[in-house]
C-alpha cells in the first residue's frame, strides 16, 4: 500500500513538472514567435497628405445609443477634413430617440452634413448592425465616395482622425485601415478586464501579421502568415469603396456576429490590403461599470469566434488553462510539495506572462501590479467563453439589444 502511494506521488510529481515545462515552452513561443503581439507600437503607418483629398462618407449604425451619442457624434461632425465628407447615421430600430437626438446634435453644431435614415427591421439572415451598414453604404454610394468610414456610435474621434486615416490609406496603398479604439478604463472591472481584452485580441490576430510588414527576429511574419491573418476593429474601419464593392461588403458577411474580422477576411480574400493597429486619437465612450456588462460584451460572440464547434471549445479551454492557469498553480503547488522544478518553471512562465502584459497596461495607463493578476482575468474569459457556448445551446447565443442571432449554418443562404 505504501509503495503504491509512493509511486502515485512520483507520477504526480512528474506530471506536474511536465505540464509546467509545457506551459513555460508555450510562453517562450508566444514571446518570440507570435508576431510580437504583446508590443503596443503598431500605430498608424507613415503617411503623406495628398494634394487632392478624396471624398469620404461616414456610416454610423446605431441602435438605442442615446446615452453615448452626445459624446461621440459631435466629434464626427467636427472633423477637420480638407476634402468632401458627410455622415450617415442609420437608426437601427431604436426605441430611445437615437435618430431624433442625432438630428438635434447636428442642428446645434456646424460641421459635416448629417443624414439620418432607418432601414427597418433586418430580414432573415442579416444581423441588425450589418443591415444598417448596408443601408448606409447604399446611401453613401449615391455620393460616389472613394472611401467609407465605418464607425460605431460609441466611438469618439479626434478632429484630425479622418484625415490621418485617409492619408495612411493613400500612402500605404491599403484598402482597409482600422484602428482599435482605446476602450474606457475607469471602473474596477474595466481596469481588470479591458486591457486584457485587447491583449488577447492581439494574441489571436497579431497586428504585424495583418499588415504584412516584415519585422526582424522570431516575431516576424513567417511564410504566408500575412496572407492568412486578417482582422479589423469594428469601431473604426476606413474602407476603400471600390474594395468594398469587389468584396461584396456587407452582403457577403451579412450573418457575421464578429463582423469586423469577417470584413477584413473578405477584403483580403479578394486581393485587398488590410492594416490594423492601436489608436492614439480614437476612443470608445461606452461605459462597462459592472462585471455583468463586460461579461455580456465578451460572451455574446465568444462561441461564434470558435465557429460554434464544441471540439474547438474544448481545445480552447485546455489551451487557456495550460497557458494562463498552470503557471500560478504550478508555482503554488510546486512550492507547497517541494517540487522545485515545477515551482521554478511555473514561476518563470508567470514572469514571462506578466512581462508581456506590461506594455498593454502602460498603453492604458494602468498600474503595473495588475500584470501578475492576468491569470485571474484569463479565468474570467475562460468562464465567459464557456457561458457563451451554454447560452448558444439554450437558444440565447449572440443576443444583443433585444435580438438573438442564429449561427450562420442555421440560416438559409439567400445568395
């Protein structure tokens, strides 16, 4: 009996050490070979202002946004853009007076012309946002713009935001220039969860790979990575109108819950060039004061990101546990049981993890002592992802502002 217990203890010690080593190896790979995702220096590329500024139409889908519109819409109307530009706000069935408030804000402020329209309820197979975007793009095309700026109703732009976006697109020859808006970080839960949200997104879609820019060392894009990796941030997407038409945007992505990534893939799939980076002068004004608010933001689309596949979900949960939960667990258990190898490997992995999180915390102006808490935040995201799957199978997946969307495969193709 005693010998059996000794063998079991030895097996447990070996297993813990092996898992700790795998976690540490995973972090070395993430540090060096994942496009340097953890760096925050991917900002708007070098740009020169054109001699003749192209025309731009701004399309803003909005559903029940009266609470944030006064802080966002005036910043669009006040754009200091040398060329012809106008704003189309598409009221997606709001019940809080969003459309009328938008008209009132435009009456108060001299700036870019504003058109407010409503397309009615979306037909089967369309998300409400993309149906509104389709209507807005249709109105914009009557003006024959060279570029479309797709931006959310909760996004505030600095006065020179549009001209900087256009100059970057023209200089670099990009069909899409997208900036990940700086999200609000004021409440306790926002401080804990929001920087990690952007960190995880960059880990999933390394910005350097999206733009196709070569970088030196192991973080540079490997063969084909820049071709395969495509993403955008839906809050701020400058899209060349010709590229949108060629890629059949938004019709081809009409059922996409994660519409920004789908848009970038569609454009890149038709030969377009896409750039994505962090914003300096584009900010979200939407508050997420409670954990419940942030939970809904993540869980409504997390399972869609995994293509509603339970096998992918299981792999994701296992991967998150290995990468984020094993390091602190191995450190604690290894120290408590005298397993120095496991404790050292776990601590080393945890140190690398925290170190890669520091640049994002600095970008958001947060205290660096939050870095070692990343495993706890990762656990929250793991639970949000599982909850997203549970809600999907209960028929409440991808629910947002009174609408619930079926997975794409459950919708008949409308051609």
